[in-house]
């Protein structure tokens, strides 16, 4: 009898944990502390409200004060009021954010990585001193305008947005499509082709006060719905020389920024998989069919095993990439491989997670649909899978397949 009573006790199942190879054990005290703060913020403030915003296609402005308080603005950048810290820390924060919501991670990546990163990499001392401190405090939010309605993958050689230098003024004309944060943010980094030398240059445009600058929100997006993307139109926009980022002289400078942000997307993609997996495992432990938790079925365990294997492979890859970056060895091809590999694995992982939920996997309230849809955007933005593999292909073969 005593034995039977013991056996009737519900079995204590392990809590979902997406850090299977215990990478957290390799982090230092500062990294642990910051990650813990980000985790608390994401779980306490973002998780309870994010599905509502996702369904409504809206940005949660109510989170901005708490994001400011986190004090992570300018992580990975030294000086100019920035948070500082390593590229590893930057990646870990993005991963931790994406574990709860890829849109919040993308908002952060666009502002901190693409917009601040462009100024940090290609601005003069004066420009960095002027723009970076308020951006690090999230008082001014930025976006990054490279893609155009007719030019995406071919941006390196084909930008149609033009900049014409007349005296001390630049006149910029063109359109930028898909630009994250642009419908509401304060400033845009606009990449345009200088008609004098045909080189791509970057300009800071203040969205709310610059005549000739307008933004139309892109409607009906099915991934990263919380991030607001816009179609920017620049019509005879006049900018002083001080708004031309001084150290950016060609697309090579754009590529320097993109290298770091592709690095970041690999972390976001890994975080997105972690979140989807944890939701799926918890659901599988609780959901009963045929009188048993579905997690006890062999075919469901196969899905879960493949998910955690993908996640673990991606985590190990990006941590090594962060080491390469710290050693000054990370190149465009390293970042391209990581972006392509992790986002491809993400598509698999979120699809398997959705499968575990059966029909509920299609309902917003179960979260996994959000991860499933957001993964599609990670796969395509900041350079598609094909573009990353062409960068990698060139590096490993010594032959360029770019047209
Ligand atoms: C949600 C979201 C957010 C975004 N945010 C921003 C942002 O903030 N700022 C910004 O500037 N851009 C942003 N983008 C744009 C994004 O970077 C582009 O969508 C992406 O680079 C691809 O460009 P495209 O959409 O024009 O596709 P295209 O370049 O038209 O490509 C279409 C298809 O053709 C393939 N292809 C193209 N050329 C080749 C080739 N030579 N060989 C093989 N295959 C090829 C591509 O891989 C792709 O599969 C965002 C996009 C999305 C969806």
C-alpha cells in the first residue's frame, strides 16, 4: 500500500531550460547581473502584455520608461554616455530579450546596433558627442534606412536614393522601405549615393522637424508585428554638412555596421528558438492526450530533442563568434555564417514548437505563433539567407558569385 501511494504522486518534471550545455556557467558576475535584470524586465513587464500588442500591430510605448531604467543603451560601445561592455554582453542581452519577444529585441537592435552603431562607426568625434548620449539614454530613438522599394539585396551597388552636395548643404531624394522604428522615432540614418562620386554615404535626418521627410507605416505585416516599419520618402531634403556622417565614405562602411548587426541577429535568432522551445516543452509536459502528457510520446520527444540540439549548436557557435570579435578576428564571413545558420535553424525550431501545440499553436494567446511568425523576419532582414551564403561562399572559395 505504501508503495502504491508513493507511485501515485505526480512526478516532478524538470523545468524547461534552454541552456543545455550550461553556457551561463562561463559568464562573469557582471554578465550574470545584467542578464538577470534583462530577464526580470522581459518576464515581468513584456511577457504579460506583448501578445496584445502583437495582435494589434502596435508598439508598447508604455515600456520605454522601464527600458530606460535598464541602463543598457549603448552596450558594446565605449564612451559618449554609452553602457560599454563587450560584444558578448550585447549579444547576451539581445538573446535574453528575444527569448521572450523578438520584436523587443529587434527594436533594441535597430536603435542600439544599426542606428547608434552607424554613428559610432562612421561619425566624427563631434557627431558622436552630439548624438550618442541622448540615444544611450533612449531619449532619442533611431532607425536605419538602407533598403529601398526597388533595391534590397543589391544595396551595395544599386542604391537609387541620391545625395547631392551644394555648398554646405546636401540634398537627398529617394525612398526607403521596411525601416524599423521609423513611423515614430526621432532620427534616421539614411544611406544614399553621392551623385558626385557614386559612393554610398550616411546622413542623419531628424524625422519630426525636417521638411521633405515623411513616413508611411507599413500595414498588414505578419512577423515582428510589434516593431513598426515604415516607407520613408525624402523629397528635396536639405541637410547641413554636420549631418553627413564624416567617416563613412563608401558601402564598405555600411558593411562594417552590418557585420555587427548580423552578429546581433544570430543572438536574437538563438533567443527566439529558446523561447519557442521553453513554451513548447512546458506545454508538452502539461497537455494530456490518451491520458498521458504528450511529452511522454516518442515522436514529441523527437521534436523536443531536435529543438534543443539546434539551440545548443547555435549557442556554441555564437559564443565562439563573440570570442573572435573580442580577439579582433571576426570578419564579414564569420557574421554571415552565424546569421544564415542560426536563422535557418530558427525556422526549423519554431515550426517544431508550433507543431507541439497542435491547433493551439495557431492562437496568439499560446505565444508560439508569435515566435513562428517572427522567425520569418529574422531569416530575411539584415541580408537574406542567400546573401549571407554568397558572402560566405566568396570567403571559402576565393571566388565571388555576386553579379
Ligand atoms: C520585418 C522587416 C524589418 C526590416 N527592417 C529594416 C530596417 O530597419 N532597415 C533596412 O534598411 N531594411 C530593413 N528591412 C529590409 C530587409 O533588410 C530586406 O527585406 C532584405 O535585405 C531583402 O531585400 P528585399 O526584401 O528587397 O528582397 P530582394 O533583394 O528582392 O530578394 C528577393 C529574393 O531574391 C533573393 N536574391 C536576391 N539576389 C540574389 C542573388 N544574387 N542570388 C540569389 N538569390 C538572390 C533573396 O535572397 C530573396 O530570397 C526589413 C525587412 C523586414 C521584412
